[in-house]
C-alpha cells in the first residue's frame, strides 16, 4: 500500500512512476552499490520522473482482461 500511495502522490505532483519488481532479483548488487545492510530486505524499486509523451515507448499498449475476468464483486 505504501508503494501505491507513493506512486499516486507522485502522479498528483505531475511525476510518472513505474514499480520495478526485478530489483528483488538483484538485491545483492543493489545492496553493494547503495551500501544497504544485509538485514534490510529489498522487494522492489520505483523509478520516477517526468514522462516524455513523444517517446515511442510511451505509445505501447497491451491487451487487458475484462473486469469480469479479473475481479469478482459481491453485492
């Protein structure tokens, strides 16, 4: 929930963000470069900055499952 709240706060300030789950696969390297103790668990990172709407990567779109295939609502 912290990551979601941080990413929403960044968006409110006009910053784009992207969660980086692959960081957990390279935790040892990240610890070494940033000087983080072994006692700390690294689950993910968050990249953030100003979006470049003209960059081709920002035009990429993926197919999504319909909401009724992804969630079950009880009323």
